[in-house]
């Protein structure tokens, strides 16, 4: 979603789609009541479908203006940006971003962002659900700590990419660690929980869990070396 916004803003600035000229600007759109101008890129959600239809009928449909040309160029740009899956969904609802035979880029963008928001919310929900069942994942991975750590980092990165995090990350992480079938590792984890406030605090940043994972990874390799070293006795 952020990528779509940034890409559109870059093209708008480069191609003069947001130059505040009445016969060319297709980014700054006045609502149907004529009471306010909205920036399409960042304020699309405040423009209703009717606002965009009214604006397009006045400025785009059947017009030979620079704005109409910019609309066609912006539509092609957005069309080429869409993934095949998103494109299929948009094509099925073409009536929501076309007026007659004319595609309206602003309406297309608003619909794209609507789909992106739904997908983002679904991804965040699923990722948080996966983080809440790390104990189950540890068992599925046969207590492979490095693989488990990589799995957790992927989930955290996914949340980070969507501009959010999980307040229960450390709680869930330690629940997963406690599910590991390794007595030495259990002792190490219990030691952290007893002697460090880290286990009872919220994760302040994406990098904090990365630091913990590095420490876990180092300790795991140390434990393995200790376990794998033949006893000198005998």
C-alpha cells in the first residue's frame, strides 16, 4: 500500500499531474460540494465515489484538455503497477472506475487502495495469529531453534513492512521457546526469564527481537558444541 502511494506521488511530481493548474492537475480534487480540495494520493479515503464521478464528468470525460491526457497516462501507470491478482479483481469491477468507456484514474486508484487496505488488514491479522501459536510451530519444527528464529523474524519483518508490530511478541516468543524439546535450552530460557526484565517488557522495536534472536542463536550453538564434545573421562 505504501509502495503504491509512493510510486504514484513520484510519477505525479515527475509528470506534472499535481501542478495545481486547473486544466492539468488530476491529484488535487475538489469535492462535489465545492467546500474542500483533497490530495488524492494521501486523502483518497475522504473522497466519495460520487465526489469522483462529479469531478470526472466536469474535468475528464469528453474533454480534450491536458487533464484528460494526464488521466489516461495515470490510468496506464496504475494499471501496469497492479499485480495480476489485483488486476483481476479490478477488472471484475470495472464499472466502479469507468464512466461509460472512459477509465478514471482517480477512481481506479481509490479502488486499488481499498483492496490493498483489506489485504493489509488480513495479512496483519494472520501474522499476529501465527505469532500467538509459536509453541505449536516449535513442535512442528522439531525444536530446531535456528529455523524457528528465522520463522519468527520473517513474521516480524512482515508486520514491520506493514507499519505495525505486536505488543505480545516477547510473551509469544518465550512460549515458543519453552515448547522446545531440549533440556539444556530450557535451562537457558528459564535463566533469561528469571534474571532479565526483557521477558516481561513489550518489544520496543523491530531490532530488539533481532538482538534477542542473535543471543539465542549464539547460546544455542554454544550448547550444541558443549553437548557434542566427547567427554574426556573414560
